[in-house]
């Protein structure tokens, strides 16, 4: 008779934490799936789904053109064969050239390790830094998946509470968390979920603090700059390139948002020469990628990016949604910092509790994400990467909700 | 003054193991890169490179056709948008249908978790099983990357020595390694590097042993079936589908070899319903994938496999190389088990030491991989996924080498 199991519940056949992470969904996915189910009942046009941060503008035409030309013109073994573990030299060169041109840097192709999007780059950086008792600091509000990425790759997550006035950084709180175990501070600007861009002044102050603290503790404290929204900015706002302000920076990037290709999963970790122990840190990141079985990112996407790294998105639709929603919601009495980046609006729940507000909104088929998982429970996030028509039709519901609350 | 670092050598800024894994290359990559350098000096036609297991036949025409049609016909947001974490339902259905048709199984789409090739599926399975003191057994000769995949994802690697007569399984040695900490046994058939396919008899004996031992230790001992070479077989040899023989099997697969698309990185972990605690194990694998940042495998590759899962390779070139090399080398006096799968020939070093033999061969610009890293140091591996012309031109060198040794 074959063993038919059932030990997990009482003993330890699987790793409990992995099981739980694979069993649970974050609040965004839960709401999103609720929306799909409800849409099947009430009709798609009657659901106002502001949950998901999924690009809603098509990829630039150049992306498909590049992919088709690669498929038609290159020989099969070159298109579909293994790339080097760290990625094709031509792809990494195109990325370095693009950044150097924009930021006056001197990056070389071998500062880059190509990955399947920014998340694997982030996780590999965490793994590389996960020495005994390592701590990594995040600044609220923060992308909810940072928690498993940090905690399950060997580091302790420490959180700086949100600056709910301007969504910059509460430096006193940050300073009190920095200690000899601090390996890195995560910076995500333009920010998900706040839509705010850290100013040059904020970043310079951060660099000054980390430089001083690195000297105090006797080792570099890195910035992990998670920058998938780098090119999504409005009103001509500057997004400083962090390595030019603080050399001990590991950049994690994805083309998901910029080129509307989140499904294609292409990004990189960049360790500039100026970072402390640059070459060794790069190798530790490469080793961390290797032990997850994730080297040699998909070749067709790499070949496409070698041809498309310089393309920029047409942000008109996001910008229009951003303006319309910000103006309308604040005119109704909602409080929000005007977002100048990414594709989110982060709004104070008018009843003071975003979870309750989200439930109220859900009854009206309006889906917004409560800020709890972002470390900021009095705010909710509304994505602006949505259909402009849906934005227009949703405004009366936003108005109705705040009027209900304010009686 | 900015901190300019340098603590790693004396203290612990990075994880030492990750640094080392990112700093070192395995013997295959070292030889391969040596070959490229030497080719630049002596000419590509004068290097006889049998190191790399990289498909040398083009992908079936259907693959490019499917990709181009997806790019031309589907709308951008559907092609390039995020897929579900576990992969597109249509892709998983196509994979299930193909296997069900061939093996009479009843797999459903939700038994599959799509990954970037077999390696990430393997690593996620290891992570999911990595409870305290977990051990995973590999059978020599084995793919060299199993060691970091197992050891750096929380398990202890135990090795069954090679059966150098037939390259099946030394069951007495396997049985002596099985204990209450054993979570899984890795089966890789058709085998890299031996090119041997495990017979149905071998697999049935393995199933009987693991069933008995699972009962003894009180929990299931899984098989992790790493099957990237499943369709690469010759002489009409049968490759039994292991879940039909032993239900507690996790299948890891990649389309890399079968469809000559190693660079595109598409594969899956499959947990059949019949496996003990199937649904929970699947979730633990999903959680393990999530914490490396690797969910939602690349969409274009998924869309292509939804259309191409039924395609099979034209193996004529591999088969021809296999026959020519096996016949020639054994006629010169080399000893080898006739391979019937994959694209490798595993040959006893005529001087008894494959590392020394590989060095001797290197002086003649003939590159073969010593078996040390495969756990079988008296054999060398020669890939047959190479140019037939190179095979023909290399034969006199193989002859010269054995004649030198035999005086």
C-alpha cells in the first residue's frame, strides 16, 4: 500500500512559512479577484476597480517591432539559446548607455546583472546582504511584497513610519533605527503607493545621514533603490539617479512599467563601481541569483531590450487620470498629497480607517486598497493606470462616500 | 567624506557562500570559456568543444510562428501584461492535455506552476521541503548544479555512488541513506551526464523501496523528477512517466532541450493530485517561488507554449552524433554505456582519472568535462549536441589520446 500522507498538519513535512505565503493572497490580489467575480454578476462596466498597478497603456510599438525582427532575422540558436548568466553583453551595454546619457554616469555593462524584473534583483540583493542579524529598513508607505522579500531571504525588516504630510522621510525615526546590523535602506521613488517622488534635498539628507552612520558602525550601509517607476513622472519633476548622490547604492529596475511589459519580466540589479566593495557585492548578488535557479534571463526579452532600452512611455493617459482624480477628490474634501510620479493616488480615508473605508466603497463596487499592508493604515491607494472613462464614471461614487461619512 | 568600505574581507558585509558561488564557475563553464579564448587564437574549426549541453538543432518552426502570431494578433496589454502568479490557465491546460494524452494521466491545469525553466522549479521544491534537518538524496552521476540548489535552499545533500556498470541505481547504497530526515530523492532520467534512461524495472524497484521506507519513517519521501530530457530518447527506448509509477512525485520540467529554447527559460513544477498532501505541497512551492520574486513567468513564452506544448524535436542530428561517437570510441578501446537518451556520452577515462584525461585532451584542443563535479571522477562527459562535422574531425584525436595512454 502506498503511503498517502497527511503529516503536514501535525508535523513538519513542508516549510510552514512557504506554505502560508503560497496559501495567502495580499489585499490587492484579493480585491482584484473579488472585482472579477463581481463583474461577472453586475457587468464589467459597473465595477470601478482601482486596485491593480498594471500598466493600462500599450507597450511602445518599437517593442513588438524589435521582437518580431529578432524572431524573423536572427538564427534560431542565437535567439533561443542560453545567454550568459548575467545577461547578454549587448543588452547590458544598451542599458548602461541609456543611463549614462541621461545621468552623466560612467556605468559599464558589467555593472549590470539582468533579472526577471525588479523583484528578483531585490531578493538577490537582500540574500547577498543577509549576514547574521542583518536588518533592512523600509520607509512607509512601502510596497507590500518587501516584507516577504526581506524576511524570507534572511534579514529582519525595520520600518520607518510614514511622513503623512509630504511622504518624504522622517529622518529622526530613520536615524533611531540605524545600527551596526543595518545592511541597507530601501528607497522606492517614485513611490508605490504614495505616487510621491523624493526630492533631491531629501536624498541628499539621506546620503549625509547614511554616510555618517556608515562611518559610525564601521561598514557601508547600502541603499537598495527599487526604481520601476523611474520614468513615470509628471509636471517636469526631477527623479535624481540615486547612485549620483550616494555611491553605495544597488539599483533594482524593471521595464515593466516604463515599457508596459510587466508580463515579460525583464529588469536588472546594477552595482556601480563607486559602491563600496562593488565587484564583491556584484558577485554575491550573482551567487544569490544562481541558488534560486534564476540565471540567464529570457533571451528574447533581452534581445528586445538591447534594441529598446532608450524608449520612453507616452504618459498622457496616466497624467490625465492623475489630474482628474486629484482635482475631483480634493474638491470633494479628500486629503491627498499631489502625486507627481508612478500611477497611484494615496488618499487619507475620510473616516480615518482605510480598511473600513475600503469596505464601504466595495459596497458601491468601487475597489481601492487599504494602506494597512503598505504600513500606512489611515490611507488608501487608488491606481491611475486605468480607463479614463471609468475614472469619470467613478467620481460621483467617491463624492457620495465622503458625503456619507461627513453626514 | 563618503565611506569607501572594504569590510568584507575582514568582517561579514556579504554572505560568504553567495559571494563564493558568484565568484566561481563550474568546470563546464570554465572549459567552455577556455575554448572560446583558444578559438580566437587557433581558429574556431580547430577547437573540438564537447563541453556544453546547449541544443544544436534549431527550435521547431512552430515556435517562432506562434510567437510572431501572438505579437501580431493579440493586443499589447494581453501579450505583455502580468499573467497569474502560477501561469496562464491556457498554458497550463495545454501542458496537462499533452501529458494526459501521452501517459493516460488525469492532470489538471492547477497541478502546474509555471517557472523560468526546470531549475527554479527544482529550487522551489527544495525550499518547500527544507524543514529542519531535511536531507535530499541525489544519485551519481548527477547534474553539478544540484549541489548549490539543494545546499543553499536549506537541505543537506546525500549522494548515492554511481553504478558505473549500467548507470541505473545502487539500491543497497540508496537504502542505507534513507532515514527520517529524507524528504526527497532526485531522479534525472534521461540522465545528464550519463545519457542513460532508467528502466521501468529500476523505477518500480525505486517506488517499492520509497513506499516501504515512507511507511517506516512515517511521512512521504518524495521523488523530485527533473525531466528536461524527457523527449530526447533514441532506439525507441521507453521513458516511463514517474508519477504513474510512484504517486509522491514532483515533476520539474523545462522546454529548453525539447524545443531547443534554453534561453527562453520556460518550464514548470507539477504536483499531481495523487501526491501526498498534493494541494498543500503545491502551495508551499508557490510560496517558495514568491519569496525569490519569481512569480508570473514571462508571458510571451507562456503564450507560445500554450500553442506549442505538443511539438516534438527532430532528433536526427543528435542520434547521428551519438551513434558515430559511441561506435568509434568503443572501437578505439574506450568504455562507455551506450546512451539512449539526452545528448551526452559518458566515457571511462582510459587512464582512470578523468581530470588528467581532460587536461591531456585540452592540449589537443579537445574539450570534455571530467566527471568530478557529477560525482563520478573516473568518467568524462562528451556532449553530442554538436556539429556532426566536428564529431568526424575529432575522432582521430580521441584515438590518438587512448593510443598514447595504452602505449
